[in-house]
């Protein structure tokens, strides 16, 4: 149990740090009010689709490299 808690704490710490950097960069570059940005929803959906493709591709490549599923 302690290993799981430590693991999730590390993940949350990394995510929090990455999110803060990404958020602040986005604010500097684009400001707020995403709904006023033309095409933003479509762009965001494309990003999610790309992420899914990357993750499944990574999974397939790891399985192929290790022979494990």
C-alpha cells in the first residue's frame, strides 16, 4: 500500500509541476477565454485524438519489443 501511495504522490507532483508550466505558458501566449478562440474546440479534440493514437502506438511498440501483453 505504501508503494502505491508513494507512486501516486510522485505522479501528482510531476503532473502539478507540468500543468503549472503549461498553464502559465498558455496564458502568456494566448490569454484566457478559450471559447473566444476560433476553432479552439476542434483543436482540443484533435489533441485528444492524437494522444490516444500515441498511447496505443506506444503500447503496441512496447508489447512488440518485450513480447508481453
